[in-house]
């Protein structure tokens, strides 16, 4: 999958109202659609958080060597960039509607 940060640069970070019928056109069930979206949002959240922590760890300073607290502008810019990214649920919903998510349900044929 492509880099998520470059893909979501043009995504509106605000919540938009959606027609419920759009959710069920592929899955046939609103709850199944929401499960797909929520699982993808959780996956995105974990990945973005890990990536942010990895980048901020580069700026970590040993507490024994700190004589005074200094402001690191690069660290602030990285934090602000991740704060401006849309919520993972918004990203996942856009991916769902753009048909970028590939999913399948286990035991789908077992339902009666």
C-alpha cells in the first residue's frame, strides 16, 4: 500500500454526513461495513502512532545529560504534521468508499 501520509494530504479532516445506503451497497449490512471501517481505522491508528513514536525517538535525550530544557523545532514540526492528519476513522471511511479496502468475512457462508 502506498504511503498513507501522502495519500491523505488532500482529505478533508472534518466529519461529513454520509448516506447510510452508501455503506450497505457493497456489504449488504451496515454493521459489516462499520466493522470493516473500524478495523481499518484501528490498524491505521496503530501504524501512525508507531511511526510518530519512532520519529520522535530520534530526538530523545538522555535525562542525565539534560542541563536545561531546549526546544527542538524539528520535533515540533513533526508533531504538528501528525496532529493535522485526518482522524484514522475518516481515512478508513474514505478508503472504504473509494473501494481501496479489500476484505472478506470468515464463515460468511455459515450464516442462516
